[in-house]
């Protein structure tokens, strides 16, 4: 019998990745408008486990990503129910209860930047993170297409609640936001065009550059970590030269 939680996660991720894939790559409702890379997603490629890029991405997202997503959520709810995580409620502390909904995205941004840089250490990159970087031209299913070890590290962001406490709603926000934005930022499109206007911001040029140049733009745009720590690439020739030098050092070439 299917675990309801796993089934629900699969359904949510199917909705996020599947909806984006249908709109942008099957129906092609806006053609190539606002698309970063006009090349089609690869249908055959030796680098992919199942030859086609979409099949490969869907497998790693659903078989590994949803499994670990569910495991972390079950762990956190169990820990809350058994007193291993401090329960934060509206009635006991309304200020922090509300503040956590704003603090969590900032923590995720900080956490993601540093674990992402760690995953670009040569050993971890070659053995773990390279699976995600098979996707040079990204699509909606690419965001959570990761090695199982990377899923464990990536989703480990939620373990912070063992230190700071949480309400079940905080846990849900933490994991849902973190996983579903991975799909939207990897659509390969800057946004969704409705009636000739960009009505919904989706993918970011910032992260698109990361998949092209690898050794830059490790973080998101919530906070400018890349600018703070010298890994920012804005698409200019100057930044391009700087990043190419970083890549030479990384590849020892």
C-alpha cells in the first residue's frame, strides 16, 4: 500500500515540474519568448542515466528527491510530537511564530549558498553534484534532479528546527518552499508571458549562469551572498574573465 505522505509529495512535485514542462516544453504556449537557451532539452545523451534528459530528471526527482523529502518531513513531525523539537505556537509566542515565516527563507538562502559551494569541492562535485550539472540547459525537472547524497545534504536545511523550534506550519513552509522553488528556478525561462507581458517571474538569469559556468552564482537572489563572497557573475565580459580563471583553477587546466 502506498504511503499517503509519499503519494502526496509525488503529486505536488508532479504538479510543479509537470505543469512547467507542459506549458513551456510541450504546449510551448509562449514559444521561445523569454527562454534563456533556445536549444531543446536533450532526448539522447550518454551523460544521462536513462538517455533522455527529461526521463533522467524525473527519475532522480521522484525516486530520490521525493523519498528524502518525505523522510525529513516525517522525522520533523515525529520530533515535534515527541518533544525533541520545541513547539512554537501562536498562543505562546505570536511574534516569533510570524517572524519564522520570514526568517526561514533567509536561513534557506544562507544554507543553500554554503552547501552549494561545498558541493563544488572537486571530490564532492565529481562523485555527487555532477549528476545535477548534467543539465547545462535546464528544464523544470532539473531543479531536484540530484544524487541521493545531495538530496540528504540539500534537504538537511530543515534540521535547524532542532535548535530553534518550530510549528508544523513552519516545517511545511520550509520544505515546500525549498523544493518547489527548485522547479520554478530551473524552468529555463525568465517568466510566463500572458497577453504579451511577463506576468510571473520564474527562472533566474543568475542561476542559469551557474549551470553554464559552474563556478559562480552558488546562491539565490534572496540575499546577495555571491556578491559578498566573490562568486557573482552578472554576464559582463569582466565577470566572464574572472569566472573563467576560477574554472581553470578548479579543473587544474
